[in-house]
C-alpha cells in the first residue's frame, strides 16, 4: 500500500475555501486569509494576493465577497 499526498496550491486552497462557503450570505476575506494561513503556514503570498485569489474564485462561483481585511493603504472594507 502506498500513501499518496497531493500538493495543495494556494490557488486550490482559496477555491476550496470559497466552495465551502457557497451557501453563506457572503465570504469574509479576513476569515478566509486566516484559514489559508492556518492551513498553509509557509504560504509566501501576500494578503493582497490572497485577497485577489479569493475574489476571483468568488466571482467564478457566484459568492458575494466582504473585503473586510485591513490594508496598509487604508482602503475601507466593503461588500461586493
């Protein structure tokens, strides 16, 4: 018997998180980033890059997004 482990990419993790939230009213970017960083502590993607991946996956799957992560440039959080 062999054990096969599949590599999880950050893109796949983002999409899996979005799909897991499909029936929720919206996806919280802040919560999603925390979940991905917990799952992948060595993830080198910036919060902004994760936000973009999550937004793209949300659009593809029709899940509303709350851009509620705090940013260095002072952008206001919003629901899109």
